[in-house]
C-alpha cells in the first residue's frame, strides 16, 4: 500500500505523529507538506494529494487540518475521491467497509494523537466489503 499524506499548519503536529506511525509500520508514504506550523491555505495541500489518489499514484491519502473539515471539503471536490472526515474508530471502519473511502481527513484540534493513530490503523487495515455497498458507491460517480 502506498499512502499520500498532507496537512496545513493546523494539522502539522499531528501529521508528524502519523508519519512516524507509517514509518514504524513500514508503510510506503509520501509527505506532500506543509513543512511547518506557519499559516498556509489547506486547498493548496488537499488538491494535489487528492489528484494523486484519483490518478492511482497512491492507494490512499490522509489529510489533516485543525478540524478536518476544510481538507475534507477540498478533497471531495475532486471526482473519484471519497474523503471521509473521521474522529472515531467506528466511523473509520465503516467508511472503509461501506463507502470505500480512499482519503481520510482528521482534525488535530479535535482529537488527540492516541486516538488519531488508532483511527489511521483501523482505516488502513479495513477492506471494502463490496456487494450492496459497491452499487451505492458507484452511484456517487454517476
């Protein structure tokens, strides 16, 4: 699995922790920035990451900002991206099983590091169930 990860300034510290998790697990990833807590605009990071996931260059993407809301809105503007804003492990599992989400958004100001890493672990290790869910996901793309 190849994972793309990015954040704005509001998610920079949590992104560093998630990167550490990916490295510890031996998961292939690429960091699309930002590289500090200096103020930046979240669409400048969400769009390129989402385009790379859409084009199949990465299997999954992880976006982090202060709340996760801005990143998820920006990512979902890209056709073929199914970005889920998640702040609990139940939703992380459900969005993979039922929605085949390919981008995860989280908010550093909403959840702590421990929970965020549990969410990432569940989300990366849960497979899409297909079946009736595949029919529904296909309707999203029209």
